[in-house]
């Protein structure tokens, strides 16, 4: 596949040289859930066997069975939950309030993590979560510094609140059309994080972007007002779910998700919880409450909580539509006077993320597992059962997928 992408000035996307052509007809952006390379060490003694495992196999080992998914798209965006610190493995002591044992955590080699992210086409990461500051404010600042040096773009956290609120923006050109993709990342408002971790950015302190519906609405309105000649597509990419790492959507998520759509987001792609959660449609726009984990070097607690062991990789597609396409498209009159449709849709690729089952190698689901995911997301959903939203499914060169149209 070949594409050509022009970037906004100051944009936080680096374009892979692999994808170049003069007249691209499609653009694909892949959204991933949590990526974490740190694990708790029970007691006060470091788990030497796991250190040896990581050193023996390297960071690329964890990505081995999903590499085809990552290199098949133009841009990959993920939620990074690992402090990137120094050029050697370090042991950190969590300052997280709920970690009453203050167990040490082994942090993998920061340089190796960054090299692996780049090798696997991950060019932008959200930092709007609680984990980057678990070892104090310096761990966030050092992570930002390391990302800058690596060339990997970041958003959702920065040196002050104004910059932390700055979304990731990418201008997409396909055919004779163009649009501006805006990705807004924010971390839900938790009072204890402000008191105990001073995690949120303010005008004088680095930190993460606090999730504020009013601020997000203001930003979307400002962008649309200043881009009257451009089509803007907004992705809200919140980190939320409260303290429940495993389980289904909460009442708070549902309320905030609906308000994000009402604030102007075209789709909500949530992350934070370790497993996928339900999908709702609000005012014609999808809310994916959680896409779950992507890569982790922790065993996880799916078995302990009897949790659904699956997550999602979400491929956002923009392409020139066939004139006879039946999906939802919008038409824009060009200078030439001709009309050309941009077709927008998402493909959901279910993945198995329970490390006890996968031996720490996230993989795409098989046919039986896909049926389990489809039943939870589609068959048990009254909106989709009613037929008001066109749902298709299939299998392509990547794997089994569910496809939903977008406005």
C-alpha cells in the first residue's frame, strides 16, 4: 500500500518513508490500547528469572505475532504506560497510592523500548495516564525527553497544561480530497491523583491533560472555526475506567462518553481497562469504552477477576469510495466542480491479551475466539441487533475483523 501524507506545521506525526506516492486513495490509522513494559516484583527481591527472560528474548519478542497488523497501516497510535528512563534497566518504587506494599518494579531498558516501538511503526504515543508519574514527576519529564530524542511523537502530557491539551494533528490527503485528523487524549479526573501524585499539568508544572469536557469542546469548536475550508475528523482517546482494571463499562464512562460526542468528537476510542468493553452508538457516533491492552510484560489478572481476555486494535480508514458504495459518505465539491466521496469506517481486530495463555505474545484471535468477541460486542447489543447500524465482519490478510461505518 502506498500513501502520501502532508503534515500540519508542528504536527506530532512522523511519516514512515515506506508510504509515498503522488495520489493516494486511502489512509489508515491504527489505534492500540495499553503498552507496558514494567512489572511488579513481589516482595523486596527482584525477579531475576523474568529479567533474564526479557534480556534473552528482547522487546521485539512481545510484538512478534502482531507485527503484520502494525506495519500494514500508515500511522500507529498507542497508549504508553511505561516510563522511558535512561539507557539501562532500572528498578522504581511506585508512589501510586493504592500500591500499599510499595513493591519495586523492574523497568525494561528505555532505549530498547523506543527502538522496538519505532521498528513496529509506532510513531505517536499518548501519555495521558497515571503510570508515567508513578515514580515521581521526574519519570514523566525523562520520558518526554527520551521520546523527543527518539523522534517518536507524544501528546496528552507536556511541560504545562496548555501544551498538554494540544491534540495530535495530521493532515490526510486522498485523491483530490483532504481532511484534518485530530486526536485528543486526556486522563479522567481523579481527586486522589491530584492530591497524592500531583499528576495533572497546570500552568507551572508538567503533567498529564486532565479530562475536561468544557476544555475539549472549546478546542474542537476552535479548530472547526479556524478550519472552515477543511473537513475535520475528531477522535477522543480518553484514559478512564476508574480503579477497575478489569470488567465492563462504568456509569461514569457512559456519561462522559456521551458528553464527548456531544462536545464534537466523531468517535470515542477509550483505553485504560485491561480488556475490551462494550460499544455504544450515541447520536450516530461510536463509543468504544475500552480497547484494552496491547502489549504487557505482566502476567495480568484476567483469571483472578474472571475477566474477558480479549482486547481490540482499531483501524480507522479513510478512502475514496466507489461511486456505488452504500456506506456512510460525505461529498465535497472540488474546484473542478466534481464530487468525490470520502468513505470512513473502522475495522476492529480482536486480539488475545492474556499472557498466561499467549506466553507474553499478544496474537490475533482464531475463528472460535472471534465468535466469542462478536457475541459480546454485536449479538448482545440491542443497537446492532435492531439493524439501525450496518455491521459487517470478515477475515482479511491480517485476521478476523468487525467493520462499522462512520459519519
